[in-house]
């Protein structure tokens, strides 16, 4: 069984500050890990994914995440927050291969303040 | 074309109505999904179709009836819904097997309100 835990349901940062959203996973098989972003009243958009290639993954909009097996973590970071980054962020895990169930974390609401 | 298109974007229905949500993709994906999302919650899986066959039903009430007419289309038929069924319904698609990484492509969702 696979699961992810997102620490912090709400994170608030100042514009220009570092963004750090935390995700820890549990998986009995090599995991595929994902970060999705959801803006109000919209669907989910993929930010980045880890599929057992490079452990440091770069995504869209300046986001990146590092897969750390020893810590079972896949935290999302961005060096400098923009107002436009305010949204809900979901970490998700699936087993290796396609067509498997994607298990989502509970989500983190990112607020960016002036 | 990397889009999943859902219609309608908004739907209001009474508890005795019959309506349908529609989803279409042209990415050659052979897995299609319905998720339900309540406010401030993560998406919850409802159904998965693999190669146009229902492969996963997450114990969804029978008032929700999925249909996959072909590899590009996915419908969700709604009948005798309850107010608590009001939510955002998301369709997604993905590759299967060696061609896939488990990544799901989501549509914008259909916002359903049951009165």
C-alpha cells in the first residue's frame, strides 16, 4: 500500500521568500511521486514528477523537488515566491508503471503575502 | 493535444433529475478516471477504466453510473443524487503499463450542485 503525508495544511510566505512544502511517502514498491497544483475552481496541473531517474526534479514555474529515499521525502521548493503561486498543492504517489491508482496527500494551501 | 475536456463546467440538478457528465481526451491514453473532490479536500477516486473496461469501482453508490463508449470518451451518468453529492467532479486520463509513469492528466472539472 502507498500513502503520502503532507505536513502543514496551510503555509504562508512573503513574496520573494523561499517556498518549502513537505511531503513524506510510504510505499512497498519503488514509488513514482508527483506534485500537482490546483488553482481555485480549476483542475489539477502537474508541477513535476519523480520516476526513478534523477533525484532532483525540476518542474514548471520554477519549482523543484528532491527525492530522498533515506528520509522517504519528496519536498517541494521554490527559491522565490510569487503572488501567482498562491494555490492548493497536492503530493501524490503511485507504484511503478502506469494505470495504477494515484494516492493523494491531504493538500497544502499556500498563501503568498506582500 | 494534451487536454482533457470536461462538459459541462457547471451543472445544477434536482434530486429527481437525470444528467450526465462528459469527458474527452485525444492523447491515446487507455486509462480514464473519475474523481470526486469536495471543498478543501484531495480528489477521491471513484472509477477507473482500463482499455474501455471498468477496472476499479471504489464502492461508489449506484446513483453514479460510469460509461466508456470508446477509448476517447468517458461519461458519468447521474440519477437520484443527494445534496451531499455536490462537489467538483474531475476526469483524468493516463497511459497504461510500460508507456506510463502513473502521471494523470486532469480536466478542469464539472462543478455539480444538487438541490
